[in-house]
């Protein structure tokens, strides 16, 4: 049973560039959430995808966008990179986003992508 | 807005002693409270969670308590071991379904002294 996977592991970009990060959810999961974790801080919620749509969003600018594919995998895109975007980007998957099913809210994290912006 | 406060930020205990980490949350609609352990350079790992219809939950050396009235919840680790050294995050969400963002605390760095 494959867990949550993310790629790439590490990435170095310069200011103003664009980046795409990828996530494959745990087998059987259909909901993907993205978090940004700055050094020494807790993860901050960016957004969540279910049924290929963004369902919730945290306090992040429009430079942060995403996508979910029919196979439930997801991408996080960040445009016009700033130095402050340097962080560990974590993807988490969870059971089902269907509101008709409860107790499926446990989220499992991937290993993360370490983004460095120079 | 939604907020989770966690303290202490660092905690050092003697091996074999107990460790307690405390959190408070602001949104009274929160009903799901997971705890994650994150070792250096690794992903957060869920260690225990509790829902608002339960006041306490225990799993071997780890226990979590929840006081909904005061909007407090705590993690208790007994008989601490060196492998318990890590950063611990409390979190809260409106766990209606998977359509619930998790709001994390700022973390507690736990060190176990041999």
C-alpha cells in the first residue's frame, strides 16, 4: 500500500521564477491538501482539492495555484517566486471528501518538497 | 480567525519522566484534534487524535485529553524514551469530513535527556 509521495525532493529556484510541485495521494484517498512549512514553524494550510476542484483556501496569494487530476494526484504551482516562499511544501491526503461520509478526516503527509528561492 | 496556540515551545525532560504539551484553540466549531510528531528532516507523522465527543484517549505511553468548555487539549507522554525526541504539533479542524483544513500550533521541541 503506497503512502503519499511527492516530487521533487529538493528544488532551487531564483526570484521571479515559477515552480510546480507534485503529489500522489495514498491509495484509496481522493482529497489532497497542501501546506507550507517555514523553518521552525508549524505547517500553514494553502488549499485543498477534491473532485478536481479547489474546495478550501488558506491565506495565500493568487500566486499559489493548484490542480487535481482524475487519478487524484495534484500539483501546486507558485508563480513569481519570492525569497519568502522558501519552505518545505507538504502534501497531505485523506479518505473521501464526500460530505456524506464522516470520520475520514485523518490526513497523512508526504515527505515534502524543500524549495529554496535565491 | 482560527488559531491554535501551543506551549511550551521547547521542553526538556529526563528519560523515564513524563512530558506534557498544552494547546488551546479559538474556533468553537473545531471537533477533531490530531497530534503530529516530526523528526528532523522528515514528514509529520500522526501519533494520536481525538474527536470532540471524547474527553480522553490513550495509546500505550501516549494520551490526549480534551476540555471543550475551556477549548484546551493536551498531549501526555509517559515513561519518555530517547526516540521521543522530536517536534510535536497539535492541530485542530472542523472534522466534518476530509473537507477540513487543519490549523496547526507552532510546535514543541521535546528533548529527552539520558
